[in-house]
C-alpha cells in the first residue's frame, strides 16, 4: 500500500481530514496529515479562512507544504481538499509523487510557477456538480495539463449538490452518499 500525504483545506485540520486519514489507514495505507499552517490553526467559516490564507500568502503556504513532506521518501501519493489540492499539486510538481487526488480544488500550474504536470503522476479530480467555489477555467487548465503530460487522469465533477467540502461530516456541505462514492473511487485509484 501507499504512503499518502493529506493536505487540509483553508479551514485547517478538521474532522473531514482526520476521517480521510482513518479511512486510508483502515485500507492499509500509511496516511500523513500535513498541517501546512504549522500551528494546528482551524477555522469554522470560509471568509475567515480566506482572510488568513491571503494574509500568509500562497508562496509561503506552498513552501510549508513542500517542507511538510521533506521526510517522506519519493514515491508517495498526495491527497488535497480545496486549498489543500493546490498544495498537493504543488508538491506533485516538486517531488516524485506517484498519484494525486484533488478534492474540490484545482489550481493552474502556471499560478504555481510549474511548467508541466509530471508524466509519472496519475491524477484524480473530484467536485460537487454545483460547488460554489469551483472555477471551471482553472479546472480545465489542470485537466489539460495532466492530459498533455500523458499521465493517467480520472475526473468526477458531478457529485450531487452544491456542497464544497462534501466529505466533512461536521460541515453543512456534507453529503453522505457522495462521500461514500468519493472514497470508493479514491480507494480504487490508490490501490
């Protein structure tokens, strides 16, 4: 099984991230939660989280994400939620990562200073059908980058509902059926 670095959303390490680690561990993987805020900071609403992210800045957060996996040997997988998907992408363009799961977030490679998606890194993308934070231009850019590299790609963008972090049972976005389908697909991808 795989070592999997998990990157939290802008809300920080919440129950959805801890649930992800439990599910992966139960499936025989070795999950590793990366707190790229570095201080267990968490938020209960998106505006406060966005203010914090903007204050710290993406360059500092992306560097913290890379630093957070410094001790992992090459060949691990990454899984990110929302803002954490951007961190997972960034790490995948800087390290030898085998697979990348991007949940409810994509960030064009050019915004991260990356030239191309690594051909050895398979990717899987997930979004709710009506996710209010989904940027279709950014999503299309990432899909094009992965396809251009020749890396395997799976895209699931029609989970029912308008939830953003639909796998976190403590948030109003939560959808149980979508969560179970998400994890079924993720587990198959990571195996």
